[in-house]
């Protein structure tokens, strides 16, 4: 499959364990934060978003945490499965416009 | 099932050629986007369109133009391809007023030699 990045930070977890993927964002005025997942050979896929007036949001098997004090965002994946292996991107929306600022991504590898 | 399709998965062009990348979505979305993706740089927005014949520049529009003559189709044009435009190009669409939940195509890997 297509490689989206050769030197990405990589997180390796055992199948069934929880995964935590971290992201530092740059703009304290950003209003929305989003996580995308990109599997090999595919385009990114929306996972979950969180607004700046929240500090936690839960989806199906995923939780996003937002710490505005230190400008940090994390994505927690419960009971990680082989199908979770992908590159995960965080993105921020600094001015409520159409422009998203994407991070460079973290590769998640799930060991069987 | 929602779908964004791109005309080619892989494309090889020569320096100076005019290149057309096509994107079609079947979700009746108003918004369409073109990004390029390079290792270590994440996704960078080239152009955005919010309606037929309407466009806005993204962060890296230089060397590119776009065309949106029909709602479902958004084309990216490289007027005179250069080697620094070798990249993965991703098209996306989203519903009106919704910029965060974008639906992406599989990408076109363009190599300019």
C-alpha cells in the first residue's frame, strides 16, 4: 500500500490494549479540533471532533481529550484492534473558516 | 455509501506538461477541497470551492488552478508541472457549513519527471 510518511512518530501497541495518540496544537484561538484516520492506500477518514468549550468527548471506542492550558489534544482508542492500524492526524480550525491546519501524523501499529 | 472518486491513482507527467486531476463526489456536497500530502508535512490546502464556479485559495495555491463547473466535480489543474509538485493529491468534500467532517477520495500519486 501507499506510505503516507516515512519518518512518522510511531506508536506500537498490543491488540486489546488501549492506545493514546497525542497532538500539540499551535493556536490558542482555535475553535475546533478534529481527528482523522488514514489507512494505507486510502484517503483520511473523519473520526471525531471536539469544540474548544469542551474538554472531553466520547465516540464509539474513542475518546478525545482537550487541554487548552497546554494546547494539547489526545485520542484514546479502547481495546485496540488490528483494523486500527493507520496514521492518525489531528487538525485544528483556527478561525472558524474552511481552513484546517493538519498535524504531520502518528502511525499506530497494532501487534497481534 | 458516500463516495469521493479521483480520476487516477497514479500519474506520471513530464516537467512543463499541463496536468488535470479530476474529483467527483456523489453526496450532493456544496464544499469541495484539494489538498496535497507530503511526508512529514501533513495535509496542506491548495484550493477550496463552496459552490459551482466559486473558489477560495488555500495555503499553497501557487502553480495550481481549479475549476468547478458542476456541483459534483472539482478539477485541479497544474498549468506547467514542475518536479516540486510531485506529491499525493487528495480531494475532499463536505456539506454546506460543515468544514470538519470532510470525506476524502483515495488520492492521486503524481510524479513529475
